[in-house]
């Protein structure tokens, strides 16, 4: 068999079902390789099945990431890189316990030689997958095979830490003051008005939100209730203002000795004396806004008495 380096030269020498050299049966070690023969014979063919020690690391590829989670990945060489990558991702999904994210453009990296630094790892692709395995296979010695028992390589998958959600903050006096400034700017830019209860509610809500969150009016029940309470408060304040505008006294005409004289009297006392309610019955009270329903058809046939005999 002619082996090839990592220069892209082809090598189709893959022998399925290579037997084990350690005396193990094919059922116990189905992907074990044959021991190397004499030097004049050349290396044995690349086995059809292999084992990868997958290390999942947090960090950038070919950087300084260290440590990680390890897991064995068994694969068929003939399946190609796409299947091998999916098996590695499946191991990652089963292993990770922290908020990690697998990049969309993630790749699996291979350590070709034992002494290769992380910067020399090879990014596997569909084009170089077989060639990289052949290069790794060529570097194995007889002692390596006798020590590990079968064809193993080291693969690496790099992931990133998931972005932590922005935390909510305490509504401190400083944050409420900053939120008030943003609310005033929002009100000016959008030509809207917020009464006192809604303004305070929006200031507190926005003060608890992350720093980068824009000011907005939440569409939730709490904000809707705050707006309704604000409208009711404004209505009560207007009612109190109207009551304060009503004078406490009024002028009535009284006739003394044949002459009509103006006399200022207390309105509340006069109402009590006349057995009238304590409010203005023309502008307040339960009936002042009543509007009777007008009939839509004033002329209707009397169907109820159509059969009655006329009275003489």
C-alpha cells in the first residue's frame, strides 16, 4: 500500500474488517488493527473503523483553550466527514452541562502528530478527512499500535459560552432619576402625556431594566391598571376643583317694607331649609346627565287592540 502525506495525494487503501493483533476476537475489538509487519512489506492498510478521542473545549479554535470534556467517538472511515462531525456534535449535546453555544460554522479539528501544538491542529473538511486520517495512520509505530490496541486519533470541537441574559437591577433613586429623564424624552418625541401614577410606574419599571434597553411603554396588565388609576385620579381631582369653584354664598332678593333688598345667604343652609339635596341638581347628581331614549318610530299601528270592538 502506498501511504500519502498531508499534501492532498490520494490513497484508497482502506481495508474493511482488519483483524486484531492482540488475540482479541472481532466481536470484542471489531476495529482493532493488525500489527505492523516487516519493514520491507510497508505499513498495513488503513482500517475501515476507527476511534477518536473527542475533546470539547470552550474557546477559539487554534487558540489557547485548555481542558474540556472528553468522550470516545467510534466511526466508519467510509462514512466521511459529515457523519463523523454529526457524531461529535451528538457527543457534545450529551456532555455539556453549562450554558454553551455551538457556532453555526463549527468544525472538528484533528491533531495529526503527538507533539503538535494547538496552533497546528488541522481543520477537517470533506476534502481532507481521509487524507488527514491516512497521515495520522502513517505516523503510528509498532509500539503505538501495541500500546493503544487500535487506531485512535485526537479530535477537538470548540464551543463558546452562551451570552448571559442581561440582569434586572434594583430600582435605586439614581436609576429612577435616569429613567425619568428618558421618559420625558420619550414623551416629547412621541407627543404623549402620562399622568402621575403612570409616570411613576414607568420610571420604576424602566429603572429595573438593563442599561441597554430602550424606553418603551409595556403592554401588560399592570401598566394598563396604572393608566386607569391615573385617569380616575385626574377625574377626582377635576371634581374637587369644580366643587371648590362653586361659591359658598349667593345673593337672593328679599322684600323689606315694600322694597326689594339684595341679601347674601349661605347656599348650604338655604338648601337645608328648603329640603333640597346638598348638591346642584342641575349640573351634578345621578340624573343630571340622563338622556332619555327617543323612539325611532313615533307612529305605529296598534296591533294589540286591533280586534277590540269600537266604543259607542
